C-alpha cells in the first residue's frame, strides 16, 4: 500500500469520527440516549480520554495524558512512514498502523481542541465555536456515543467474580476513533503472521 492510500484511509476515518462527534455534541445533551435497536443505542457521554473513562489524578494529569498521546502519535506516524518506505511490509501491517494512528489522532483532536470550540453539554445542546467554551486547549473531553447493551440481567450466584450481580454485556461506550484503534490492534493479533511477514 502506498503512503497516499494510507493517508486517505486515515483522512476518511478522521472525517467520519469528527462528523459523528460534532453531530452528537450539537444534537444531544450529556447523558441523552436514543435507541436505534434494543441492542444498539446512541448514548452521549464525555470522558477525559483514557480507556474506560479512567483519569490521571492531579492538576496536570489531563495535560500529561494529551502530551503523551501526541508523542505516541508521532511515533506511530513514523512507524507507518518507515513501514511503507522499506517496501517490505505487508498491507495488513500498514492498514493496522493507519487505523491505530487515525483513531489516536481522532481522540487527540477532542482533547486538544474541544475545550475551546464547544460550550458545556450538561444542561444544553453544545454550540460549535462558542464564545463561552467549557475548557481550554489540551483539556477537552472525548465524545463517545456508541453503546451496545446486547444483554442485561442478573448473573447466577454460583459464577465467580460477577455472580449474583446486575450485569450488562457489552457495557462500554465508544466512538469511531476507538473502533479504528481496536480494529487495528485486532488485525495485528488475528493476522499476526501476515502482518509481520516481510515481502
């Protein structure tokens, strides 16, 4: 795969990611949910940008996270360029790297810019390019919306760890960028031998 095609893939993922986030941010109040099917819902939440909504404590935790992710994106970008320039890497590897890079960059856009281009979504629909933004540069929140509660109920008491508890499968809420990262990592795991096979 050429570098131009890899860049096109990254651009398309970023475009879909940002359009979906801006749409949800400007059409949903935080916590609002719309059922597409019983097992698929659009549920608007925001998080600080780490997996499963976890946070780095402290005043500079969010800034550190965003700067770390910028460095990581630079490293992944170099990995992509180097893999293509050597002309020995498989398309599996190049597609996987491109998807991971696009996903990471998509969430970085939220973290870096959303705090200064949107106002608060807690009690109102957010306004794009608001004159009263909710945050500052590098302190934006990542928008998530895809929710697949395929099954919900109480698990049998005899099950270890989760037994007797209220349980939802699948309870993560995510976005297009997250899907791109997960797909890229999945390609590297499932097609490991093909991805790292040198032509």
